[in-house]
């Protein structure tokens, strides 16, 4: 593998279900046999690094990054595996917040190629996919960097996901709603069964599932596997504090408590690092799961109790682990980019996440007029997403991202938009054209006294095509 670009091209030529049409995806597409064989042939790194494993429909990425930052606050070397990436593939597997270098990526692929080619020769059923290869690269990178704990975000579902060959200290399931229904099932109880596939025997489970069909499924599977369970609202509690953080008024504050908590009785106060009321629940899950993982890790590897890690609380200094969580950022998820006008980037691509986005905008930007740029993917609930967008957008610009074939065409989006409302909208062939159009209409004189806000949403792929240019000032 002579250079980085060649390494990336090798990976992109593997079967990639992130770019496949929805009709090609079925539950039987996903199997763990290939991943098990692949990990065996690279020395079973998954048996050497303990993990926090995180599944869910909504919030699993932000919860993962908060858990990783909390554990880094304890002084651990932490690997974080998430998907998809926004700009560069290596965003998916970081160590202590740092991306692998291009040379490290090249070397990882070079070392993996002989194993993949050997499996290719063993028959079509053993052809390693893009996601499986990247998951294996993450494990290899974590071994080489000698990480002490890894935080793994599930790619799709849970039970048959490539990340589900691991030895977790704690399993986390964030909230569940309908998404990827052609693979995971049409109802939330069926989806919950797939997500709960990450639950392991005797391993603690932290659940933020609120859906009335999904919640009992999580509880039943945890009971079957003798896995101690903390469910939000039953054994785990989040109290919203009315006041904002005194030293950072933009952040909410919460108090977290739980039965049999690692810290004993009482609340732990924490600032919510990410925008949105829904992030209070994710922060609660991350705080509790992270501290639980720390206690289990130190029980095996040695280390101070959580209270002893604290940094001179008598002098008013805040706990390093909690501060680590509070400093979390998560690009492309209700991400505010200052400017005239400011821009919100959010990769919401299902009804629950889109609804959370607009609830946040109503709460945090109630005096703003919203110009929404919307583009989405074929396997999503396009009509449901469009109804939300049409209801909340003051201006709407429809577009199609260019780098992934699963995007819905502007013509198709226009048809859906007209069936929902007769309000006018604009169209743009590319996301950057849509952004230029939005800036133009926001800059026009108006009798309205509202502030202007551009919102770009509907897909990770849409965000990926505009974020770099926006940050570069284009």
C-alpha cells in the first residue's frame, strides 16, 4: 500500500452498506461470522481491551463522546469508535481525541490487506465489508496505541453489528425510535430487541429508552442475562436545574442520582455540554455509565476510587472526570457556527432527531427566522421528515448531496414538499448552491424584526459536504 490515498481507495472498494440502496439491505445481510474470523486472524484484539458499548437510535454518538471524555478525565488512554465520519475516515477511530496520522492509516490498511485477501479467496460469504475492515483497523490502532479502554458506538442495530464482538464493562442503550425499519423491524419493540443484542451476561446496562413498547423489551432481556439494569426514570434520575451554569450561561445544569450509584447517595451536578433539552438525558446516561465503567475498570486494573480522583473539591475545584464530560463537543449535531447569519448544522435523519432539533431551535433561538436547507436519504421517512421541516421552516431550500448515491433527488423532494403544503420553497442542485442561496435571502431587506438563522439538516452526508467550506469561511 504505497500511500494514504491508495489505502482509502482499497477500503472504499469493499462492499459498503453505508452507500448501498435501501432495497439491498435486509436483516440477513448482517452476520457476525466474518467479523469473528477477521478478528481471530489479527490476534483477537477485542479480548485485550475492555469497552463501553453504546447502542440506540438517537443520541448514541453524543453519549459515546461524553463517556470517552469523562474517562479521559480520569487519566485513562481512551479509544473512541464512531460512525459515520464527516470529513475524513480516520475520524471514526480516535485515541484521546487525536486522529491517526495518514501514515498510521496507510500502515493499518497494508497490514490488513493480506488477511482480507485471504478471506476473499475463501468464498463470497467471507468477503470483508467496508465497515468490518474499519472496525478491525480501529482495534489494531487501539492495540498499537496501548489504549486502556475503548468506547464503541454501534454502527447499525446492535445484535449483528460488527462492534458486538467485544468484552464490555458497561452496555448503554440510548433512546429508541423507528429507523432502518427494513433491517431492524417495523415497530419499536422489534427494534429494541436488536439494540438489546449488545447486552452481555452479568454486565451492567444503562438505558435511556423511554418508548413504551421498547422499554419492557430491554428490561426482559437484561433480566434473562442477569445483567444489572439502570433505566432512566426508575433506577437512574435526572433533575433539570432551572438556572444555567453560572460560569457558562449557555449550558444547562442537571443533577444526576441513582440507586446503588458508584458515588453513593446524593446528586452529582453536571453541565450539559451540547445544545438541546434532549441532551440532558444523554448526559445523564454518559455520566452514570462512565463512572460505572471507571469503577469496574479500576477494580480489575487498580486505581483510585472516584472520589479520590477529584481535584481538591474543598478548594472549589471541580471533578476532573465530570469536567472532561462537560468539555465535550460533537461536530454536526446541533452545531452552532457563528456568523452573519449564524448556521446550525445537524445531521438529524429520523423523526425523533429532527423533532429534537426543532424543539431545541424553539427553545434556544426563539427570536430567529429559520431558513432551512434540507436533503436526505432514500431509506428514511422522507414524508415524515418533510412534514416537520415544512411546519417549522420560515424558508425552505431543497437540495441533494453529491458524494453518496443514496440521496433523494431535488425533484422527488419537491413532489413530497408540494403534497404537504402549498407554501413556496426554493431548490438548489448542490448543497453549496443552497448555502449561497440561503445567505442571499437572509441578507435581503425585510420588514420583519427577527434575527436570521440558517439550518442545514437531513443527513450526515449533507453536513459533510458543507461543513468544511463553512469553517473555512467560504
